[in-house]
């Protein structure tokens, strides 16, 4: 009995010592100088930001607007500019809206709660209630989308909802890729309601 009591006491003492060891290992070291994480501030902040993307087929000799075409208009309450960093980017912390215009001047609209434009890669990261609405009423909703501006490619691995009012279909899925002119659309996993007309 005395041996059993000694073993229990010994086990409790060991458990207490190990617990004290782990509780005593708090990191109280104050990092200064090169060890401290750098504070990053934007080099500029713009409010009520509007940027118009245009293209022209001919070389412009002056401000001849009749030779140019509006591709997109980006609007945001706030734009933060971090273009001075090694990996430059811009953020839109209070949301953004992008109006796109195709060759026939039809407008599609993208809205999101937050956005980042990575200037080095020309990729846009849209986050939070991302909605794309086309001129014909089709609508895509997702929590996050990436847009590769160089290749005019949109993709996500998150869940999405696609609504097509023309045939009354609603497609839910997870993961998709498509190009901006909508000639290619690939959904990775799909489930939902879709009407198919018989011929």
C-alpha cells in the first residue's frame, strides 16, 4: 500500500513538473531591429476611386477619344497603393465594382467586398460576396474568384452558384474555370437544378 501511494505521488509530481515546464515556456523575447516584422503602410490612399481602362487600335496623336474604346471601369470607395514594395499590389478594402464592356458595348458587372490587384502577375483576387452579372441576366456568385487579366481567365476552387434566367436553371458547384468572353466554361463539381429542352 505504501509503495502504491509512493508511485501515485511520484506520478503526480512528474505530471505537475511537466505541466509547469510547458507553462513556463512562454516567449517573452522582444524582437527589435532586423528581427521585428516590418510595418507596412500604403504609399498612397485614394477615396472615391474610379479608373477607366481603354484601348485604341491606332496610335493616338493627341486626345482623340473617337479612336479609343472603353474596356472596363473600376470603382471603389477606397484604394490603397502598395506599388513601392518588392511584390507590388493594390488593395480595395471597402469593396469594388468593375464594369466590363465587350466589342458590342454590352456591359457585365463584377462586385466584391474586398479586392487585391497583384501588379507583378496581373492577377486580381476578389473576396467576399463576389457577383458577376452579364448583360443577358446570367449571374455567378462565389465567396472568392481569381481573374488573370493577361489571359482573360477567371477561376476558383470555392463553391459557386450560377443562375441562368433564359432556361430557368440554377447550378451549384465547387471549382470552375472560364474565359471572359464565355466561350469556355468548366465546372469541376456540379449539383443543382437545370431544365433541358427535348427536341
